C-alpha cells in the first residue's frame, strides 16, 4: 500500500518531472506527497582558496549564492504546492539545511518510496553534483527510488532486468508488491544464462508476477546487459526499467552493479532502483 511519497525538490531541470510522476502516483493511490528541499550551507560557502586581500569578494560571492539558492528553493516550493493544489493532492514541505543524504535518510523512514531526478540533487543553480548521487542514497538505505528523466512520460510499459540473483528478485518483488502502476504492461528479460536456465528463471518470475495480477512477457537476450539493457528498452519503447544490484569488487559496482550504474549514468527514461 502506498500512502506517503517523498519527492526531492532539487531545483534541477528534472524536478518538474519528479513532481509530475509523484502526482500521478498520489492520485492513483490516494496518497500524500512530502516535498523536501535541502541547502548544504557548507557546500554553498565552499568557494575554494581565497587569495590574500580577496576576503570581501569571497564573502560577497557566498552571500550571492545564498540569495540565489533561497530564490530557487522558494520557487521550487511554490511550483510544487501549486501543482499539488491543482491536482487535489495533499502535500507538505520540509525545508532543511545540511547533509542532503542524512535528510533523505531521515525522511525515508516514514515514506513508502522516494522520487528524485536521475542526475543531480539539490543544486538550485549553484553547483552540480556527480552522477553517483543515487548510488550513495541507495547504499545508505534510501530505497526503492523512482529515478526520473527530464521528460515526464506516463508509465505504461515496464521492463524488468532479471538474473535470478537475490538482488534482482528483490527488485522484481518490490515492484509487483507495491503495485505503483496496476495496469502496466510488464516484460521480464534475462541475459546470458543459457536458454534452458533463462527459460526456467523467466517462467518462475512470470508465474510470481501472475499471482500479483501482472501478465508478463518474457525474453532471453544475448549480449552484455550493461550495453543491451537500455538499447532493448528503447527498442520496446519502454517507459520504466526495474533493476536491482549485483556485487562487484570496485566501490560503485559493489554498491549498485555494473549494469545499474551504467543505466543511472546514461538512461533517458525512469528507473525503479533498489538493492
């Protein structure tokens, strides 16, 4: 059951899409939305080394950054509240300062899932975060996350990346149990497991989905999932990709997995991410 949705009002070009996705789901499930803004004051004030005699200019720059940030935060909140009012969706706003990861972790405890942009978090026209934002959030326990692209699109066709691993099984189960989009068309794909193994995995996964009210198409795909997953999603005109993690030795791959990491950095459609 979905009754409370957390959406990051990040002040990025993806924020409007995040709000639209949250509103769609809130109306479907009769849920409320919490919009959160966060200004990392230490980061705003981090103007780098200050040359001798340039202290006044540095102070002026920090003040300008704070003013610009406040303006963008206020605008983000106003647009969010206006959109919720127009849609008839109950909403609330949390304004925070400090570590954005800790903010989202704290709020996640009392929300069913989180909606955020695929790239960038709480920028407000001041700085640009690296693409590993979502990986850090998932690693810290904020999951599942609906990570949206800039262009809003209604979710009708969903592609599930399934390998039979515990992580991919958890992602599949979370998605069908939440039933965020009850009427979507579901397709489950498996890569490079051999046809006999893939057929067995796909049949079992489709059977599980069927018990939860989803008739799923299945397909075994050749090639590297890191490269082929997004290509296949585009070929199928997919609106959303569901994926979990897989363990790797290197730090980001360990946190999310090669295929998911590549998708986060390159996808132009929403991802449903868990670990």
